[in-house]
C-alpha cells in the first residue's frame, strides 16, 4: 500500500531567481512549497540562482540547469516548479534541456483553484483563467505540453483542453465569458437587493489562510469550509449578522490574496473580488503568527488598489493571537485595529462593539411623536436603525432613535 502511495504522489524541485539578497526568494519558496503540497505533490529539493534577472530563454543559466538535472536524477523528482510565471520560450527550452515536466507558480495556483471551485461561477472563472493561461503558452510547445501529462498542474475543467489550438480556445473563452456575464448579472441583482434593504455590508479580505472563513463562521454559523491550508475556500459567502445593539449587517467572505497572484485569475475573478469595492466597510484579517505578516499586509493593500477599492473604512484584525509566535504588529493604513482569535473568540466582543460604534456614527438622530396611524414607520426604524426609546401617549408614540440617511426621509 505504501509503495502505491509513493507512486501516486509527485515529487518536484522548486526553482527561483534572486537578486543578491536571497531572503525574499527563500520566503517565496516557503510559500510555493505550501502551494505545491496543497496541490498534492511533495518537494524533493529547492534551487535558487542569484542573478540580476531571470534568463529570457531558460529562466536559469546553464550551470543551474545542469545542477537541476543532477537533482532530478538524484531525487527521482518528476518535474520542476519555477517561482515566477514563465514565458512560452522558457517553458519550451527548459523542457528540452531537462526532459521533464516544467510548471510555474501560476499553474500551481490555477490547479488549486480548480480543486476548490464548487459553484457554477467559481468553475467558470477557473476554467476561463486556465484557458487564458494555456492560450498564452501554446506557441511552439507541443513537446512541453505533452510532458505535463497528468498530475498537478492539469486539474480541473481546463484539463481536457490542453491540446486545443488557439481557435478552439478562443471559441471556448467567448462562451465562458457569456456564461460569466449571466452569473455576474445575478450577482448584481443580489447586490442591488442588499442596497434596497439598506443593510451595511462588511467585506472580509486578507491573505490566504489568514482566518477569514473562521471569522465568518464564528459570527454567522455560515458553515464555510475551514482548513489550515492555502485557498481552503474559493467561493464567496454572504451572511447576515445581528449585533447586540439590535442592528443587522451583512458579512461577505472573499477569496484569499497571495503574492504574485496571477493576472489571469484577477481578471477572471474580478466580479467576485469586486465585492470589496461595493462594501461599506473592509475587515482586513492578518495572520499575526506568520513571520511574513507584514509582507502579506502589503500584498493585500496592493491587490485592493489594483481592484480600485478606495476610500473605505478599514478594520484590521490581527488574528491567531492564540497561536505561538503571534507578533505585536501595527497597520498604519487602517482606521482601526484589534487583536483577536477567530478560533477562540478572543477580542470578538470588542469587534461587535466597534461595529455598533461605526454604525452609530453613520446614523441620524431622530426625536418625534408618531401618530398611531403612522406606527408602521417605527417598524422601519427597528429594521434599519436603532430604536433608543418609545413611549405611548394619548396622542401617539414618542420615539427617540437613530436611522440611516436612506431611511431618514421616510420617518420624518
């Protein structure tokens, strides 16, 4: 049984190029190793070449190619994974020089996304990203593509289209875009409905595996899949949360960000990622126990900037305070920050209080006497505002409340 298991699990060599200081490359390879494990393979070895820029033809120089070749034989590895997205020429030339399966970071991420996509929208988005990636790599790559065979890097809807010519891929991409437009329209209808309900929307963003789904599950019992691995959840989930002060907000969990996030994915998943653009507040979840937390925070802000998410109030949650090595971090770009543990509940009552404070700041104070025939307006206040007090008198109901600016004209 053990022998069969060994035959199934692939072994790969990780390859990176670094400019003098190799620390950043080492950290990036640590993350790539996690990605490879998540995709279902093992890492046999890792190689870093120090050079000003990747070789335009082969990514690494001839000497390093010889070193990788020796490692392939010495470790029985079945392929290599490069830490940057490779050009068609680099893939083709490396495949020829090494006579092995050549993959890059983008392909591994796409592979994981294919495994994690469960909704129709998610599957369409993944296949679209995969096909765009394949199309960009088709030039003169007959042998390189055939070496991919099966295993990691070939999973998901795009698998059967590996040998497609450009014309067929373009046709399929057009169909997928049309399908995605229909799905996006449905998402826009849902978004407009939420706006009609006048419920504040909070979007949870963060680096992959920061604890976003755990946070959403804690507050809303959403039942979102949680696992200590990269991209455990892919499809966004929106749930309502009733605060202790009586207000209701909507919380949306989004796909995690990662460094070198493939542009094919950003483009394909734009409708999903743009949930942050239409939110009233952003919760930025940070894994405070991760040694690379500051770099991860930078990646999240850069991705938000690329998506055009501007001018939102940001609450940064330094999560996993219960984990060993949780550092005392600061976020100078956020409006508020709290130390929490989504797993144990530490700090989450303070977050509840902060939500109520922020919502109260957006509300308009109302003090008036409602005639009994206008009592229905008080129900509007209960649903979309904060009813401070109500007193029944001979002439009507005396109310003190705070309401949203959208509801204000309807109750005065």
